[in-house]
């Protein structure tokens, strides 16, 4: 049995920074529980809001709801407008039945309910589903569309079966079944003719909107999304191509950007994904790959029909690849090895640089986890700036740094964060050290054609230590996004970032002194009161306005970066947006930001600065017109576009020097 039928350990652990060190239930009980989700089937934050007394009750909202449900024999399951009263006896019976079903395989085929409607959704849960809450949230969204949903479970743990079973208690069109090889065929036989069957494969990370896109695309053809490997982010299949009677996944091991540049849908003679949509009764093939829809899933689920194809299925791969300016060099057992065709200059003109293919290497993981990394957004900003200069750019997550298709790249730009990189043979190799300078060694920079560091002082000293040239290239901002839009400045003091697993005094000490700070970050529970935590993250698109309108933004640096003179990227964003900041003192801040960033050396200094800003901001910061001028200077001098021009010019000189 699970610890509690209304408690999913995996879901709770994802919200609490200390759940990796102690059992999730313990972490829940010792934290402020007002906004902690414990289950997809039961809305704990809504319960806490409806019953504020539960926050001080034994066991928090979960304990309070448990005792109340047992006493009243009723509980409200589901979410939002789909919340539904269910008897506690039904919950207990469903949990017990789920435990029995999890531990005992079915005897023969399970009977399916009557299936009706225009769309049937199947959400398959793998044996060790990596994100149970996300998978069931997808089922919840499909159900909200009016879709009949079948949750097919391969797992044998009671927690998965219990959570799915309780969710089904609140949703009239949801059914739970064991995932077997015959289940999908049985569903197709039971579904109405012409209905659309949409299947979310096991361990698949796909948004409900992308599943809806597949449903719309499934007419006479089946539809699959672009499939990216959840491990490294490279393409697992952008459809299927046939050569000499064998099927191969299209663009396997390429970066996702290559598939996005295809200008027409890919029609395949085979299904290359466990996530798909198809019309019941329609031919299974051809299959259209919807390149605007993306699924991230392990490659172990590759489903390419094992059959021999005659010449009528032969793919004209060179025609498919024409928009990429690539062609087939040779075929082997793994598929086609591609080469790039000569490219024209980036812009018209005799002195225009050629359009090179750049691969930006980052330390971030792929997919949703990588969205919390600043390196991901920094890489996108540089990529967009290089594209504006006519360059072709792809971005590789850390585990894709040595992908098999790397031979196509002309230039690599390694953004050195907390993990090392190696130069790439055959490409012009650039390294830009943007953090963790204390970990850089002479051996690591050897072999790179050019090395940059986001600190003038450190670049100078490292050049002497390593016996090679390291150029300063400071941090920067996306001036297309971070710029003033107007509007009043509020009284809000903002901090955006993670707790880093340490007591960050720049946040903790002001709050302890009674300063109201709005903190946005994923792992602050346990470090500061819950009322100060305003969100786990801020959408990247919302940051410029937040920075501009805040009274001020708090910032600090890793000690190693502060000591080496590496100024935080966040300060460039804040000032470019028209904001003002207080930061720990780092060499160069005064010269770069000309007063828009005030600095402190000690906590008493910080608290004094905050008091002065509260009583008289003009005693700390320039007036609004001066701030606007400083913002304009930062956007022009320190933009991604300015840095991209430097990188391109230097790369061209390095390539010319090679002959």
C-alpha cells in the first residue's frame, strides 16, 4: 500500500528541496504546507484555502482532510470545476482494490467499458513512469476536452494504481486498465468507427496541446510528433524513411533544430513513436509527422514496423533534406550519414561572411528540467543573435555534446558552466567561461582555438597562469526582450533564483530583519517563511516587466565568481529592462552599470541600503532619466547581438588562420 492514498511521494519530492535527504512524508510534515500539492486526484492547496485551520492542524491539510473524511464519510476529489464529492468508503475501497490489482496480473483480457465519443485517449504509464503526476495531469486535460480516457498501467506498484484509481473516481469518462500487448487492439475494436484514437506512450513527456495537435492532424493519415530522446534531447525520429527495403528513423541523433527547418510534413510508411493519433478504420499508413508537436521519450520504445518494403516505399531523402542543405553521403546499418552542401554568404555583399553551422554546447539537461537553468536561456539568446547575422545555429544539451551528427558543425561554442567540455575535431572550437572559474584547468582550455572569460581580471590572470591567450567577453542581455516598456515602479523587492541548498544571506537576512521580499524559486521551502515564496519560477517572458516595475531586485554571486570578478548575467537583464538592483560587490559592477546597481560588502551594509531605498531611493540610485540612459547603454554595448558579432568576427579570423 502507499503511505497515504492522497499522497504521491514523487510529486511531493519535486516541490521540496529537502525531500532528497529525508522521506517525502517527513519533508511535507515539517514544511509550510499551504501550497504543496500532494496528489493529482485531490487538490491540497484548494483544501488549505477552504480550510485555513488545517495549516496548524496535526499533519497539515493532508492530516486534517484525512480525519475529516473518515468522520464525515465524504471527501472532495478532483480539481477546479471537476471536483466531486466521493464517499470515504469509496476511496478506501478503491485504494484496496488498486493494491490488489497492482500485485496480481489479470486473468485473461480485461473487459472494456462502452466507448463512445469522437475521441478516445489512452495514457500509458510505464513500469517506472518518470513523472506520474505529469502523466495523470495530461489524462485530466484530455478528459476536460470531453475525451473518453483509458489509463493503461504497466507498473506493479500500488501508488501508481491508487493515484490513477482515485482520479477516476472524480472523472466519469476515465477508466483504469492494465497495459497489455492486446489492450490497444481491444480499444480499437471497441471504439466507434471514425473516432480518433490518441495515445500517449509510456514515459512520454508531451503537452496536452501537442496531443490535441495530433488529433487535428489525424485524418486519412496517422499522426506522430517529432520524437526527441529524453536522455540527451537529440532526435530519435522525425518520421521514417525507407532505403533498400529497410526503414530508418529520419534525422536520428541530429539536434531538434534540424527537424524544425523542414518545410513540409514528412509522410512515413511506418510508425516511429509510441505516441500517436489515428482515425479508427483508416489505413495505418502513411503516417504524417507533426513537426510542431514534440514528445520526449526514451529511445527504447522505437516502434518501426519490422517488415520488408518494396521499391514503391523508397524515400527520396535528398528531396526531404533539401531545406537543410544536406544530402546523403552514404548508408550504413544505422541509417544515412549526411553531409552539408556548400552554403551561400549570409548576406548579399562581397565581404559578407559565409553562413556557418554553429553548435552551442551547454551544461543544462534537455526538456523541462533544462528550463530552470540560466545557461539554457543564455544559449538561446546567443543563438538568436547569431541567426540574425545569417548563421545556422543548433543547441546541444550536455549529454548531446558528442552527438554522432557533430561532423556537420563548422563552429562549436562551449558555454563553460559547472561541467567541462572538449574541443571538437574538424570544427573551430570556442570556449566561453561564464561561471565556475575556479574549476578551469590549463589542460581543459588546450585545444580550443579561442577562449573567452566573463571577467576582465580573471582573463588577464588566467592568461598568465595557463600560458595562452584568454580574452575577456563579459556577460550580456537580450535587448530584444529586456527593455523598458513604461509604467510605475512599485514598492516590491524581488529575488529570482534558487536557494542553491545553502542559506543565502542576501535573501534570508533581509527577511529575518522584517523586510518584505518576494522570492521566486523552486527550492526555498525550509529556508524562508512560505509567505515570502511567491512562486517556484517566473516565466521567462514575464521577467522584463517584473524587473522594470520592482522597487529593486536583490542579487548575489557564487563566492568563486564574486572573487574572480564574474558579474552575474541577471544584473545585465535588470538594468537593460530599466530596473535597479542591489548586489554583493564584484569588481567591475560600478563601471558597467554606472550606479544602477548598488553594492554591499556586509549584511549590515545590505540592511542599511534597503532602509535608505525605502526612505529615499534617490540617495542610492540615479533618477529615472539617468536610469533610462544607463539602460540604453547596456542594451547597445552589452547585448547578445554585440557579443554575437564579436564571436562571428573572431571565428572567421581563426578559420582564415587555419588556411
